[in-house]
C-alpha cells in the first residue's frame, strides 16, 4: 500500500503547478546528500540501505508536494469529512461483527476482532492518529445541509466515543498514555484549546462506558462467560511487555556504533525473538542512523512542533480555524506513542502520519516566489527526481515481490515465526538468501 501510494504520487505530482519549487529543490538537495552519505557509510548492505532510506526520503518529498496540492485545491475540509466517514464506516462494520459474534454465542476476542491487524495493539496507532479529527465539525455542511448542522456535533461525539470503545477493547496502553499527554499539552495552549480538550476527555470517558457495555457486560449477559476488560490491561501497571529487553539491546548497539549507526533496517537483521523494531523511535534512529543524526531529527521535530503550538495559540481566537489544533494533536499523539510502539515503523501508520504532516503543512501560507531562469530550468529536471528514486526502490525490493511465496516459506522455517512483523520484512530476515 505504501509503495503504491508513493508511486502514484511520484507519477502525477510533477505535472501539477507548484509555488514551492524552491523549497522542494532544497529538500531534494538535502535528501541527495543524506542518501549519498548513508550509501557511502553502509554500502556493504546496499539493498537494505536503499529500501529504507529511499522510502523515508520519498515520504518527506511527497509530504511537501501534497501539502501544496491540498493548499491550492483547498482540500482540507474534504479531507476532514473523508476521515470522519472512513472512521464511521469502520465503526459500523465493527458493530456488525460484534453483533454477529454475540448472535453466534461467541465472546469477542481482540486478536480475532480486528481483522487485518496481526496484533490488535497495532489498531491503537490508528486511533491515536485520528481521534482528534472527530472533535471538529466539517464546514462543508454549513451550506450543503444547514438543518443537519445542529445534529452533527452530537453525532461526532458518539462516533468518537465508539472509536474509543474499540481502542479500549484493543488493549493498547500506549494509545491511552498518548491521549492523556496530548490532552494535557492541548490544555496549555489557550482557552479555546481547553474547550477542545474537554470535549476530548468527555468522548474518551464515554468511550470507556460504551466499552464496558458493548464488550464486557453485553457479551457476559449473552454468553454467560467473562469477557475481556480494558481494566485487565491497566492492572498490568508499568509492565513493559519485553520492551525493556528491546531497549537494552538497542542501547548496547548504540554504544557500539554511536556516530554512524548500524545502518537502516539493521535492528531487524538478527532474530531477537521479540520484535523487529525497538518500540522507541528515538532509539531506532540512534541505533540505525547514529546519535548525531537522531539528535538533528529530534531538534528539527521539536522546533516544528513548538512553532505549530505558537500558531495554535495565536489562531485560537473568536474566528479561529481549529483544524490546525486537532492536526497538531494527532501528530503529537503519534510521536508520543512512537516512544512505546512501532507507530512510525509499520508502513500503514507511517504513511498515515505523513499524510497528517502534509495536511498540517498545507495550512501554512507560503509567499509566492519567482523562479529565476536557471531555477526554472533546474526544476524541470528535478521534479522527476522522485520518480527515478521510486524506480530504484522498486528495483531494490523486486526480488521479494517476484518470489514472495517462497520467501515467506523460507523465513517462517528459519525464524519459527508464524506471522509477519511490521515494516518491510519478517522478524530477523531483512532479505531472503536466494
């Protein structure tokens, strides 16, 4: 899915008019320098380096491109409505599945309930990256259906509560922690932001009530058996579920290669028997890319988040557009959860995070810049550079795609794993031996 999304973007985006060509030129130059440095340093493992570094580079470039498209086409409200409708569709499907399970006399099991998620804990990342969007009413209905507008806040509140009932049922403690920290930071922004945070708190509380009703009490009434309760996960307290083992191994690798790192994807090059990521994005960056690079990323991220926070404080007046605030909440929550889970490593949630970043960037009005003749001619060539990078990425991953079934069989036999792990590979097998 991530590869297809990137491919379509690199094919169609170069033909759209852009006012941010100078910024994209700088981004291309920076990405090229980083890629050359990484390949030169970790050239021994060329294909893993290309797969990981090219994917991350393309995600950054495509985010800048899509931000310009969203801004020019004024797609922000349409994106908000699309996200809310998608969540509504998923919730409706989940409720039908729950009803079917209870009608069959079966207890709902998180590990079979969330179809498409190998581990129900992964579902929490989707909730973290999306639930603040349910706190905002789309403005498209103001003119299309004025009579429907007065019912919309209540419907969105119920939808947010149902979304959170699924989050409780998944047992993703990192999602609960990310929401708590995000709401606390939001409350520090402004009085208007505190009202948004209050709605969020009420929705989360209502979600817990619905979780108890739909997934605990009702199954017990129907089947006579005790069902899974979110409190069971909370009673585990500060249990890290082997995260401490992953963190110690990552720290040991950082001490061994602090400056340049072990190379992209290299944390998963050996089977540690637990997980294919460190479950901490800071340790992941430092282990694979080196401590200096990790510190640069942390500094740039902190600066960008602080600037967006200040913009939220300025814009949260009587005529505010709270879309920036809820997007900021989504991104902050995602970064918090990424310190405990593989949210920024698993391709699906990684792609969703990049879409949110592009959406937030689209709200920044960049002044029009006139290109010189040299810059204009240079841009005619550079705009196709991401497409060339995409072709190289397809070349790097093609051996797996062309022989996927045999690769799956081999890796299952070698690792003893019965299911896929996040990112592009199986636990302990970055690429097949064939």
